[in-house]
C-alpha cells in the first residue's frame, strides 16, 4: 500500500471529501489532494506531515507499507 493509498483510505474512513481534506490541510482547493490519489509515493515529507495532521494520524502511519 502506498502513502497515497493510506491517505485515500483514511480520508474515506473519516467520510471526508477531497475538498474537506484540502481545507483541513490548509490547501486552497482539492487539486493537491486529487494529485495524491495518482502520485503513489512521490509525495514530499512536508506534504505527508501536513496531511497526517489534518487526518489526525502520525506520519509513520501514512508511510507504513
């Protein structure tokens, strides 16, 4: 499972839309979150930290394969 898969899985588990998660993570729109769905493991650490905080999980959780 990739980082993107874990982000998507947790977002769905929390019943958040891409727009909802983008707002929580401080992005202006859902574009960045949408890209995560297609990027696999090409997400930067800075982005992982930001999204992990928004999802209420650790960076380790998102990075665990």
